[in-house]
């Protein structure tokens, strides 16, 4: 009898821990509401064929708000603002949903667009998150051990600006109101493996982060943009590749020579060539100098190992600046801090990754 009671007690403890874990650690299902549009191209009218549009792409993070507003709707129909036990980190998760790099992935996967550093067109993505809002039903959520989900909604807008870089003017802008719902609870844990199978705009996670907002925004933009391309031939004329400038890469002379200079330089040149850049040697004594349009200068390179054993890390820091060879105008400037673990990789591979870190930033900023 005592043994049976002991087993029962242990089973109840296990059940309690199970329920507690999934109520308070969180399991979310996300859904972003469809954006209605009247500009849907009929298949019979789509004559774009295998058209590929060269573009530069930038997700504008310059105006990220410090926080996102929170509204709690009370049962008395009054609305007041407080943190309601929601941490700043959780609110920032809602904020970051509107700056997710998932939108860049959707452009990369699309057969219509192809990234080209010499494209005449920049697509600038400008998010504007607004607020998070939910009903105050925490009691019902707790009384049902989290089985009845807790719902929060976030709102904002996303604008896609089509910019002609040669004329330095905005061709067109597409703005979409976003409404995203997040459901948290034990039932979400049970349903999350199945519900996302039915839609690309439903996903699940262990926190407030989701891809569904950016997927829905891209869907709306893509449908309208295709329609405008077919109905307005002049829009298509803006998408062309300008003459590629000639580049040279050099290290800024320093008093202390770094033995890793040549390793970074060779990896930088290889990466530029593989991405279609035209690279030339800068020779002060020859007429080849007239070929150079832009100079990429590498400065302040440092290579540092810290820690030991499993805690050993390698950090590479450097600054890359691209200037016009004649006017000295700065096209872009990046400070790179790349940290990794040795993990039996060569210095050559580590510097390859440190260079790729630069190109990732340039791509996300629409510089290439």
C-alpha cells in the first residue's frame, strides 16, 4: 500500500511539473492576418515569363523604436497601459518581428528577383511596429492550466519603396497594415506540430518571435508588384544593371605590420571576384590608376585569441571603407567584429568567414 501511494505521489509530481513547465515556459502558435488586395494578376495575363529583375535590397533598421506600446483590455472595457508582468525582452521580441531577416530570404528565394550590386533599383523595406494588445484573461488561462490559450495581437505596417538610384527618386511605394496574433498555452503545445502544416502564415515557437509577419508582407507586395509590372511597362524599364565600377583593395599603411594582412587581403579579393566585382591592382607608377573607380581600404586589423581549452575564442576586428578614387566620396563604411571558436579550422577558413561577415552586412544594408 505504501509503495502504491509512493508511486502515485511521484506520478502526480511528474504531472504537476509537466503542466507547470508548459504553462510558464511557453509554447506559441502565430498567425498573421491576410492582407486583402484587388491587384491580383490573372494567370492568363501574366506575360513576365522568366523575367529576372536585378535589385539591391535593404531592410531599414534606422528608425527602430526603443520599445513597443502595450495595451491591456480589462473586462470593464477600460484600457490602461502597464507592463502586466510582460518583460521588456518579450516586448522586444514583438518589436523584432517587424525587422526579421525572413523578408530578405523571401526575396532571395523568389525567381523574379536577383541580387546585383550594380542594379539601378533599390527596394527599401521600412517597417513601423505600432503596439501589442490583449484581453486580460489571465485567470481563465490559469484555471484551465493553460489549456485555453492566452492571445496577444501586435499591429504595425511595412512599406516597400522602389527607388531609382540613377535618378535618385522614389518610383513607387507599397504600404501594408499588419495584424499578427500569438496564442500561448498548453493546447498550443499539443497542436503546434500539426497546425503549421496547413499554412505558410502559421508557425510555432517557444517565444514571441515569428516569421509569419514578413511572409505575409512579402506575399502582398509580390502580388501587387507583379500586377503593376504587367500593367505598367515603364516600371520594368527601371530595372537594369549599370556599368560595373572597377575596384581596388588596399591596406592602409600602419606603423606596426600585421602578419595577417595578406591573408585578409587575399580572402577579400577572392570574395569580391566571386561576387562579380572587377578588381585591379592600384599601381601609383602606371596608367592603370585611371581604371580604378572605387578603392576599398582595410584598416585596424587585429587578431586575438582569448581563453583556453573549450573556452578559447578567436576575435578578428577590422574596418572596411569604400571611397570614390577621385572625389573621395564614401559609399559605405563597416566595422567588423567576428568571433569564433578554433574547432580545428585553419586561419584561412576563419578569415574567409570574417570577410563573409562584411558582405552579409553590406547586403543587408543594400550596399551591394
